[in-house]
C-alpha cells in the first residue's frame, strides 16, 4: 500500500499494491496492520455503498462530534470526482477543498478524516462507491454544505445545471452558514 500526502494536512491518498496476471488481478483494498505501519489507525465500523448514474452529485456531507466520521472512499465501478472540504477552524487550510478522480481502474482511495465535508460527482455512465466509516451514522449529528457554494467554488467536473441532486442536498446551508462544530 502506497501513501501519498495532499496539500491539506491529514487528507491522504492510498493506492494498493496490485498483482496482475493473465487471470486478472488481486489486491488488498484494506489491511489494518499495513495502514497502522503507514500511521493510519482507525477502527472502521460501518461500510456504505452507493450506486449512481452519470451526472449525480452527492454532498457535501459531514457529521459533527462526537459522531464525526473518518471515511476511506473507493470506487468499485466507474469514475467519480471525489471532493473533501476542510472544516477544521484551527487549520491553515480551513475552507479549502481537495478533489481527486477515483476510478475502478486506478484503485486509489481517499482517506477523509473527521473535520471534513465530503461529496462526489459521477463522471462515468454509472458508479459504485464504497466507503468505510469509523463512526456509525447518527442522524442528529449530520450536517452539510451546498454543493454550489460560491465561497468554495468547487469545480465538480460537470455542468451544475445538469446535475442530479437530492432535494435534501439542494437545501443545505452555505459554507458561511453551516453548523460545523470542528
């Protein structure tokens, strides 16, 4: 497993070692011991999986403490633009976003620590996204930020007029109005 840092502290990219031959490939997508060797030590307790069609935009979502979630995000089928926004008020990168294309082919994973909002847009015809969480879902702690917030100015890799967005995500507050407790 290879760890790559980003410009935002604690937000890292993990790429598994892939063993390929004429039959196909084998890889360990998750190995707690190998992650600990890389300095990543989370007890993941819940897996979430979504299937989405092209043009779907999900996010930006987070959970406030004490139910804040670290997420390890990967794509099983298709291609997404994965986005994380730093909500940690004492961070030098507070309010900054990071985007990465995750695909079934590149097998990269984004580790999104507690203190970040997370979302993604689907770039391929369909996509299956799987992410591990280190805390259980807790409805009363959930929060979010509008995907089209002008302060964040995120390029989702698509025309937002054509984006397929849930009614819940359409009414999320702006970045300035969000109830982040980080």
